C-alpha cells in the first residue's frame, strides 16, 4: 500500500471493488500494523475479534463482510441481516490469524455501520406504515457508489422496493418509480406525458403519474384519471415545500375528488420529506404508498467497534473492555 | 438498463465506476424518461438545469461531476470546491440537450450532496480548532466505497489530512495515523510496540504512540517518552467512553507530567468522540491535534435539487420554482 | 333595572345602544349599589375614580366613553386614543358625584379594554409591516355588534382601513375588500369573475382579484393579469391551510412569474393566518399588502380597572391600592 | 350599503340591531358580490353552504343565527347550542338561493365564533369545579354591546348565572352579584355596608358580602358574620394581586376561623383571576363558589369557516376543501 | 445574653453545648421578647406551640430537642425520628409557660430542619439502592461541629453506617472507611499500602482497598487481589472527575476482570459524586456498596416553622395560620 | 480514637470544641492512616498539601483553620477571608510533617466549604441590594452549633449584621432583630407590643416593629406609627405565604400610606423568602432593608478538596491531579 498511486484519468473518488480488496480504503495504521507485526514475527498470531454496535437497530451489511472474507483462513460468526440487534450487542465474531483480516477492520466496520443505519431507518418507516408499502427513493442524497448499498439495506430493513436500479437488482427485485418532473416539463403537459408513459411502458408495469408539475394537483389528478382510465394505478403527489408540501388535507381532498368522479380504484402515492411523524397522518388522510428519501438516506450510521478479545487463546482486551468472548447465542456460523 | 443483471460472484454491493457511468445507480425513472422522450422525439430538447443546495455549507464534489460530464456535449458552470455556499444558492448549472446528462441527475445530486456535507463538518472543526490541525479519522463509519470520497471532502473542507490511504492520495497527500489498539494488544506492551514502530517506520514518518491500551495514560506516556526520547512526536489519547473518554483534565495532567519530566517537546494528539464543543475545551487543556471520526463521517448530506429552468431557450419551471436562470456571478465556466 | 324585561321577538343577544345607556349591560351589583347608597343618602357623594390598564399597549375606546358621559355633571380626563400607554398607567380619570357615572363602571371598562386590545394588535402588525399597508379583515371572528368597534380600533392602532363597512365609515374611511370565494364559485371561473367585477365596480375602486379558488395560484394569476391588464391593481393570495397556506415561496414565485410576463405593476395582497412572524417573511418574499384577521380580532383585551381614589376630597382607596390621585401629565381634560 | 352613512350624534361604535340586519357590519366584499352576481343574473343560484369550527369546544350562538335567518327562504340545519363539537366538525348547514343569506356570512360566522369561545371556557370551568357553582363575572372585560352575548354564552356553557343584567335575563335567569368595592368605600366601613345591603335588598335575595376592602379579610369576615348572623349566605374574597390575591391558605384560614366562631353555615365565594388551575386548589381549601371574569371573557373565539359545497345541486368547492355535503347526523333541522 | 462576650483564645466559631443551652445561638429577638414579656408580667403565659415542616421527608433531630427540653416544665409530643412526614404536617407540639422554651425556638427549628434534610436524602439513596448498603461519607462537606449530626441523621434515614467517628458512635455503630489517597501517596504504592493496612488493622475489620491512586484501576485491582487474597473484602473505586469518574463501564470491567482471575468474592465499593441517578446504573454494572458524600451532606434543610396556636387555653394564631391545635394522631407523648 | 466513647447524658449531637480538636469528627480512615503510617515509620513524612474549591465564590472559614493549626509545626498559606476565589483555585496550602495535620483533613475541608458557601450567598444578596443593608436572619434553618458559623460567614460575605447573638459577637458586632410573632400574640395587640418594646429597650436600640400579626399590614403600620411617632425607625413586613407574602405592591402601598400620613421618616424592613430575584423588585417598590433567611442558610457548601502535591520535596499527586505546587500569588503566609 505504501506505493499505492492514484491513476491518471480516474473519474470517481469512490473506491473500486479491487481497491477495497487491496486495502486502499483502509486506515493507514492497519498497513503500519502489518509491517510492525511482521518485523516482530507476530503477524499470524491467532486472535478472536468481536464487533459490537453502538446503538440498537436492524443489522445489515453482513453479506458483504462474508463475501470479503470468505476465502480467508478464518472462522466467522454473525447475526443474520435484517434482525434487530440491541445496544452494544456483539453482532459478528472473527477467529483466525490476525493478518488474515486485520487490514479489513476499517472496511468491515464501515459496511456494517452504514448498511445497518439505513436498514434501521427503513424498518422504522415500515413499522409506522403498517400494511401500506414504503419505497426507498433516496439515491439522490448519497454518493452513487453507495446508492445501491443504501437502497438494498432499506429493502433488507423493510422497504418493499427502491428506485435505484442496481439496489433493487442486488436483491432480485424490480426497481420502482414514476417519471421525474423533468420529463413532464420537457413534454409540456402532464396528461400528454401520462399518455406517452402509458404507451412506452411494458403492459405489466404500473402506471403511477406525477401530478404536481404544472397545475393544481386536484385538477391535474382528474385530468390524468380521465385520460388513462382504469389503466391508472396511482397518482403521485410530490408538492414542493414552497407550495406547502404534501399535506394531509391535500391527500384527503384528492381522495374525495377521485371518489366523487368515480375513480375510487386510483391510489395515492406520496413523496417529499416523508418521515415517521408524517406517515401516520398521511395514512389517516388516505395515502396508499410512500416514497421515502432523505429520512432513510440521511440516517446516521450505527457505528460499530471491533475489539480483540482473545490472543493465542487467552482472554485479553484493552482498558475499558471486558476480556474474553461475549456469550451470544444469536451468532450463527457463516464460515 | 432494462436488462441490467447482477453478476455471479460479486463481492460488494457498492457500484463500480463502470456501473455508475452506465447508469446502473440512477433512479429507474430516468431510464423511463429517456424511453418516453425518445418515443416523442424530444430526447434532445435543449434545456438548462440548475442545482441548488438545501442549506448553507462548504461545496464539494464538483470535480467528480466535471469528470463524469466532461466528454458530453454540454456547458457546465459551478462554484469551485471548498467555497462557502448559502442556503438555496445555485451551485451548478448545466446547459445542453437533455439526453446528454438527464440520466445522471441522481448521481450528480448524490456526489455534491454527500461530499458537501462532509466538507462542511470538517470546516466547522477547523474553524473551532484555529491553528491546531484536524485529521479525518472516520473511514470506519462509512462504507469503504465512499471512505475516500468522505476523507477527501474533509480535506477540501479544512482537515490537514486523513487516515484513509486512497482519500489522502486523491489529493496528493500522505495519509496520517498511528497504530491501532490491535497492534498493541498483539505485541502485549505499549512500550515494546512503540519501539517496534520506531524501528519499522521510515525515518521521516512521525512517531505518534497510542497510550491508553493497557495502563493509565499518564503512566504509559512517561514510559513511552523515556523509551523513544526525542524521536517521539506525540502521544495519542483515545481513552474509551467506559473509562470516561478523553477529558480536559486528562490532557492537562498528561501535559503537566510530560513537562515536569522534561518532555515538553512531546505533543498530545486526541481522538474519540471529538466534536465542536469538545475541541475548544481540549485546546484550552493543552491538546495539539485532533483525530475526528463520526462528527465528520456522520454529518448529514447537504441535499441538492436539480431544477429545469429553461426549455428550448424559454424560461420554464415546475410549480414552486421560479422559471429562468438565477443570477449568480460565482458560477465559473468549467466546460 | 330590577324590572328589566327582554322583549318578545328580539333577534340579537347583543345590547342595543339604548340598553347600554339604560344600564342593562351593567353588572347587577351596580344597581344594588345605587339602591343602597340612596337609602343611606350617599348616592351623590363626590368621588374621584381612576382607570388603569393591566398591561402596556395602545389606548382606544375613549371616544365612546366620552360620548356616554358627555351630558353628565362630571369632569373627565383621559389620554387620547391611539397613544401608547404603559403597564398600570392611569389612562382616564372621572371626578363628580358617584351616581352620575358609577353605574357605567362595567361599560366604561369594557369599552376601553376591548378596543385597546384590538388597537394594540393592529399597531404591532403595522410596526413589523413598515411601509406596507395592513388591512383589518377580522369581522368574521367577532360578534357583528362589535365588528365595527374592532375594525375601527384596528384603524386607530395603525391599520390603513378595514373590510367592515360600518367600521370604516365610523372613521370616514372607505371599506376595503376583494370578492369572496363564494362569488368565484358561483360564477364558476376566476377570470370570468374578475371581468364581472371589473365591469360592476366604480372606475376608481381598486381591482384586487382572489386567485386561489379553482386553479394553481401562479397559473390563475397570469390568466387574470392577461384578462384585466393595466386595470389590475393586485392579486390576492388566500391559499387555505390544507394547501399549505400562503408561503414565502409562493409569493416569490408569483412575483417572478408576473415580472417575467411583464406585469411588474401588479401587486400581491396576502391574507390567511397573517401574524407578526409571517409579515416580515412575506415582505421579504415580495408581498405588498396584508389582510389581517384573527391576529387582530382575537387579541386579548387590555383589562382595565377603576379605582376610587378620593371621597369627599380626601384620599382613600381599598387595600392594595394607593389612596389619592396619581400624577400623570398625559391626561387631557375632555369634559 | 354603498351609501351607508354614520349619523351625527351617534354614541356607540357598536352596531345596532337594525344595522346588523341591514348588512352594515358585513365585510364590504359581500356587498360587491351581490352587485356582481346580480349583474350576471346569478344572485339566486341555489347553493348549499356548510359552517365548520376550527377547534373542538362547546357550540353557542345558534339561536341568534336562527333568529337572523328565520324569515328567509332557506333551509337551516345545526347542532343545538350547548353541545360539544369536534375539531373541524360541520356545525351548521344552509341551503337556498345565495342572495337570501350570502351577505350574512360575516355576521353568522362572528356570532357562532365568539359565543362558542365563551361557552367553551365556561364549560371548562364547570368541569373542574364539579358541584361548586361558577358565575360569569367578566362583563367588564368586553364591550357592553356583547357583554350580554358573552354572559349568556357562559351560562349556555355551564355557568350557573352571571352578573350582567341583560345576559341573565336573556335566559330567564336572575343576575348574581354582591356590592362593588366602590360602595364599601363610599359608605366607609364593610360592616355598615353589609347592614345597609341587608336592609335594602329583597328578603329572598342572597346576602354575599365583600370583605377585603379595608381590613384583613379574616378579621372583617368575623365582623360581618357577627353583624348579619344567619342572614349571611357568604363572604366574598376578591383580594387584589398587590396583596397576593386569593390564596388557598386564605380560604382555608377564613373557613377555619368561621367554623371556630360557630359560623359554619357561611359560605366562601371567591373571585379575582380565577382559572382552571386555581379552581381545584381553592375547592380543596374550602371555597364554595366562583366568580370567573377574564378567563371566560378573554377566551379566544372558536373561529368558524363557511364553505359553499354545492351549486345548482352539484358538488363543488374551492381548492383545499372537499366538494359536496359532509355527513353529520348531529345536524338538526331548524328551518 | 445582653452581656454575652466571646472569650479570648476561642478556636472555633461553632457554639459549644453550653452556649446553646444558655441561648447564645438564639436570634436576638427572643432575648428581647423575654425582657418585654417580663416587664408586662406575661412571661409565664401558658401557650401551645406547633412545629410544622415545609416539605415532605424523613423526620430527624427529635432526640436533641427532647434532650434540650427534658428538664423544663412543659409537655412535648412529637413524631418519632426516622418516620416519613408529609408536607406541612405538624411534627412536634409543646405546651407550657412560654418562658420555659420560647428562647429555644431558633435552636429547636434548626435541629429539626437540618437533621431532617440529611435523613431525607439518605433515605432516598437507600430507596434506590435496594439491598446494597449505603454509607455516609460526607463529613468533609460540613462544618466539623455538625458532621456527627449529619452522619447520625443519615443513619437514621437509612445509611448503614458512616465514616465520621462521632457520628457512628452516637448510634452505637462502628464508623466505616478505607484509607485515603494521602496514605497511598505517602507509602508510594497501592499494594504496599494494602499490605500495611492488612497488617495494622484488627482481624475483624474489613479490608477495603482504594485502587485508583497511581495506576489504572483494573490493573491495580488485580495486583491488590493477588496480594491480599481471600482477606480482601472489596476494592474501592473513587476515580476523580478529571479521569471520567466512576462509570458503569469501569465497574463492569473490574467485576469481569476480577471474576476471570478467580476473585469473584471481592466486592466493589464505589464513591465520588454518587447520587440517585447513578446508584441504579452502578448497581446494574455490578457495584456492591456506595459511599455517598455531597448528595447527603449538601441536602437542603427541611425548613420548619413554629406557630403559637393557643394562649391561655384559647385558640389563637397569627394571620395566615389557623388558630387552635391541629389534629395529628401520629404525635407521641415524649414529656 | 479507637476507644472513643459517647458520654452518658450528652445533650447535643454536635461536636464540642474538644472533640473536634481530638479528632472525633474526622473520617475514620484518617485514624487508620495514622496507625498504618506509624507502623511503616512514615508518619512524619514531609508533605505539601493544597486545598482547592469546586466552584467560584467568596472564601470564608480561614480563621478557624488557622486557629486549629496555629500550634502545629507546619507552614500555612491562604487567601484571606472575604475575597473572591475562582473555580478550582488553590485557596490554602499546608507544608509540614503529615502527622501534624493529616487527621484534620475532614475538619479543615468542612470549615472552609460551609463557611464559603454561606459567605458567597450573602455576597450575592449584597450585590443586588446595592446600598440597602442586608441582615442574616437564617439561624433557624441550621443546627444551633453552626448558626454562629453561618451568620458570621454571612457578615464576612457582605451582610451588615445578623440576628444570631454569638454570630454577631464573633465579629464584635451587635445582633439585629425585632420581636417575633410570638411576643405580639402573647401580648395580644401589635400597638401594645410596640409600646412595651419601646419602654424596655435601651434608648439607642432601633425600634423596628413587626406589623403583620393580627391586622392588615397597612392599617397596623399607621397605628404603630401613630403610637411611637418619631421613635419608630421602621416597620417590618413578614407576611406569610398563605397571605401572598411580601409583594412589591404591599411595600409600595405601605410607603405611600406612611408618606400621606406624614411618616416619611419610617423605613420599611422586609423579610420572608427574600432572594436575588425579589430584592431588586422590593427595592424598586420602596423597601429599605432586608432580613434574609433560607437563601443564605440553605446555600450549598463550596466543596473543597485537599490534594497532596509534594512528598519529601518531590512533586507527586494522585491520578487526575497535577503533581507539584500550583502557582498562586494570592496565597498569603499565615504561619
């Protein structure tokens, strides 16, 4: 790593898969540790390391950790992805020669931390949404390199699907979405856009039409419903904050106007600043589905810590930590 | 993108550079937009789009945006990286046929949003730290794919360097670090570890030794200072929360005991839960440098929005936004 | 008063002018006091009474007090209407035989209290609105019997005019208003309503058109401006809370769209939940005038207290009050 | 209305009954609406309008609304006075040609709003007072024109009676009161005043004597009890704030001293700043009845809104409201 | 008392027992009262006085009050020490000639007030500590003259014992303690101090060793346990705030390290800023006993009031109080 | 100390002066330390100890510390009594053989801590009272043994005098006071009590008469002023909380009524729950002097800590403290 060089013409600052495997994203001190331990002939000291989480939440990221280590000469135990974990619970344990995995401490912690933070936020949304589906719509709030990590974690946590193509495909799902305001603006009219959308989409793809671009949402909703008829699955309300956002009153009114006009089969999909407080209010008003962006994408990571707990078979730990293995029957053998 | 498949044997969930370029991290609706506009023969409609930030901060991520678009048939203006931007300020503008860049809306927003969030937090640390250097130590709190993006952004914002190897190299800097607790635990003694470190590092690499692993920090500090003498640049205090963390009282005492023993040249490097409240208190007590982790790594993104403001040369915008170009003389022509 | 009877067929519960003069709105104990004092031969004892206010504000209601007492054998001093008064300041003084005015204690206190509360709230609006006019629009929040009292007091406090016909006429002003949503709904279209309004109003009456009834406000604004052209003085934004109310973003956008279409002479008149926090934000966004309803109409009265301070020329007061006249050079002789 | 003129020599600013009926208290725009609709030949368009309340409370003012409209060619439904209504509940509905009632929108809203606010506050007092009677004593805090409206509404809400003569008579009740401090001051002694009161009142009128004018309340209570003996129903404590107000300790002490002197039949009537927090504390200390002033008189109106919901038999409403009739089985047919 | 003089060479400002008995600590006005009443021949007027407490708590100090008055010609009733008393409850009653006890009003109030405050705080600690013992360690926070009063009151309230020698002996208990940091510092090593302590203490005196003076607490704990073996009852953690104080994490780690090394019989005694919030957290972490200092020693007194309630057999009291005896069956006859 | 026994017939729990000197109030561990060090032959090790305060305030108690140690073979430096000290400032330093003073650590800390807490509170009162005198009236809130310590400390801090006889005499002052409610109750009338007081006091003793016992304070004030005339220095208002306490309104009214009756030379002395918020309000209303009780008496001690900083001439300290002497030029040599 000492001689690692950044190539000319590199487009992105994010690390490629190869760079992560080679250790280019490690903290420099793990490289130094390897040199120091090799000099002392201790690089292969058998150790047991435990990973614990700083707060309660939903665990995610274990699959990547397993993939990274699966060819190493170690044993690995972990709590499966998607399970609830308690504050300070040990969520993963690795046993083996230090040099087999020591350099990946930074990477492993990062994978678990950020994925678990996102999964936890998605679970919270699902819990307040009950049987109404939640979709992860937050790719625009994170770097594209981790957008699929984030959206996959959201689905692990409880989202029904997500808008990021790669995020959905990682779990074998189809991505979900409508059309952006940009398309409506370029076409110049919501109804015309809806008709074009209807014509160009595969027959089995759901018709969900954005109705807040040009005109009053209630007015536009009825125009779109008239144009698409029974092929219309839902209208999407994404009213910007400058216009008061999507209020429960707007949802209730759109619902009532749709029903009065005979379109009670048309659903209402809402997005824009959706969070735990607003979901129940919007359900109460008649919302059928939620696109959640920054609430999930901006969730804080659940910071993780790796502690060495045994060296050469003997309990040992740094000051502040309890030496020896922590009993946790929820840890499953992965490797 | 419709037929995009995830390959067998993939290790990481993060997107490769090629996947981002191909659009695999885009929200699915941008793919649909392309199809819809092509069907209508409008995919090359000339548009002007503006990007504005949701809150004030330090702008970062422009370099990646430029790299992504530099071979496209568009014009690009932006505020340079590292500059302060105001709430709702227009930070980037793109002019050109929609199809040249429309599919990258998600990626561009994400690059700017997360990098700017990190740069802003680092700037805040630097501002309260005055002339004491701040180092980004938070790679372990984010996915390894974006660890270099985060640490580079922190340096753009004001950190002196960072611990992530690739993060530092992206800016032509050397990464900074000490040794982790793991190394001290495996070697079995702090002083012995310090001597090994001293022996295995290049002569010009600074000697900063972690002193809280086994014994009382003040006691260990004096042992390490005696062992390394004038070659010791600094001791690093990283006391865990279970032991009260790094308090101003601890820093003041270590400083005093070093001075009384004649080691007034040895600096004190602190880390562990460092934030804006604690930096001034620790400087007051005698700290010389700061390793900042989750305060920077866990900073919220500065969410960005892209608005189409002109179509075919005419001002136009969705409801809630003001049609036409926003005057901002700080936008520099990049492309 | 003992035998006072409510007449058959009475429409309103409010007191007629004659009932107030006869004492029918007095607290019963003032009637009893008169009987008791007459029995003791003390009903004409010379007294001096002072009125003080419970908190600082703008004094109003003095004109009614003067009208009520102007034919009585008393002297009356007061601070003029519209002046600021301090907490606990003596605002009115009456000297004369008790029976000449004692029975009106309830009425006098009520006139001063409620009018001063309303004037104070209107003054606060004007103070934050600077040179932008404020109109009292709150008649619907109070009983019609006092609607003119309230709106007159608002003008005394600083409103430019008001919507209540009688309220404005009491001060020799013309009432101000637009058309209600009811008219637009019955006519069926905003532009058609605007044209009817333009045709039926006197030429010198300002054309201010409500634009939020049927369609998006920005869309409707441009339609109305096109229809009335230079005869249009202002559009009125009164968006209901269910649609997010009148936000600064909406005002700014309507302003920008008007300007882009060449209607920079058209003003923006806002109403609906206007208060001291919102006025400066809306001015910043481009609002030109304010219709204020419940903030003024719902203002708490400035409760007043009448204390007897001299009897038969000697200082005297109840426990808790200081006997004798309070010096206040701001009291002007009215009677 | 255009030519409405204020007469010379008018005493009060409040509207006379005739002025309200003529529309002089209407907002000016209702006059304009009539002109505009007449011009378009739409003044007699059949409409249905609904009135809803902005917050939960006790409904009052319906009788006045009915009186105002009872000779019009309309149908009217409402929830009866004194019933609890929920936030946003439809409390009144009018069906008929718009011109029959449109001009009264301001007046109708005002009647319901202010009376309901007062009734709600009185209900809250009664609810915390349990079986101890509450009397409305707040006429001095409102304009005399609405003093009877307020005090009647308080009785509708739950007060046992009130001090305003006309307010009580509107409901066929006798007004309640004692003597004011003014009478005691002019007579010069509390006991002497009590004896005069006893002599001049009808035998069946209750003897309640104010005891805080000149001397310590406990001392004066015993003097008055000795003077009136079994004819004394209650003493009234109205201690001013400058002397600490009426505290629970004072009530308990007066109760104890009365009992020790054998006057356990004498009740304690308290007044002065009585509110929901103080009533239970004072009951606990021994208070028997409450005179409530500004808590009721200063209660905010329950703002009402009138929405047109049907035009020519078809559901219709402005943006933000749901077209068509709202189902509410609590609406009773009045007309 | 008029001629009372302070003697030359006096060491302390605190009152000697004789000075208290003579009245030198009384408020001067009680001396004046005696002179005044003697002049009027009323010094032996029979009175009944009651003492009530300003807030709820645990009563203490009664024994001293009894001792002070036991030779006087009075009757005395009180609630026994250690019982809970309610806010404003009468806790003591004295009947007799005023001069027998009037001059002691100040002293009696002070004894009850401060002792009850301390007992109440100790009771609160015991209540949250459950079956873990609490020891009063706060002598250093009060004047030495009252240190035994305070520590005795703490034991009355619920502490198992205390560190103040005289405080413990007053209740026939043995004082509890370890050795101070001073001893360890002078000896120069914790283990050496522990061995000296073990050698010099009587065999039945418990061995509790302070382990935070020189080295890391966990390290020192194991050294001390190795040195004293089964003779070691407990280690005491008293980590200063500059080092983060005694955290639950430290307690848990020391417990775990002791258990892993086979010393599960060694208890953990904690001290330093212990309060009601921290006791349960530290018990959860494994603490076995608590030394509580400033939480008990700094507790506010429960201010007491003495009221004369009968004079010459007749109920009488000052304004604000209820004349005559207060019924309280919890008052026991002491004298 | 081991064999220390509590004597039969002891009246008080407070320590006598001899007991303090003998060490009976020490924490037991100082006795053990002496035994342990003697066994090790280290009892006379030369040490330097420093005392620092936990928070800023006014230092008091130094005189007692000096008195206790003045015959010992040590050197003593301290900041003089009455001076402001900063948080954590070293306020006293002792140098000498440990055994000369080690056992007094508890006593010395307690003397400084409690006296400084009281002096600090008194200083705060004086600071807000400006040139109006403050008197310490809180003896009844503390144990009589420390009442003189407390009241002396209050005078050191800024009180003009105090009511505790011994407290005042310790500083060569005359105690200050009036007569208690008890005297007025036994005599049966305030004016009669005032006359007896006037007759029995020495001519130069100020006449301050309590006026709230039986009647309204304003009424009683005028009766007392009429009775004593120019011999009356002040009336004292001490109205109990049950009657609303001493309000600014009461003070202003008494002042006005005194002035109107020609008694402008009579001052107003207030007491009862006086604190930092109330003093300025009461001065504004006309109060001339303050009797402060629980605000001073209930002030928290300023906890002190003693640290050994040198042993045998070498800097040394426990973990968490800085070895060696702390520079402080404000320390004066006392011994």
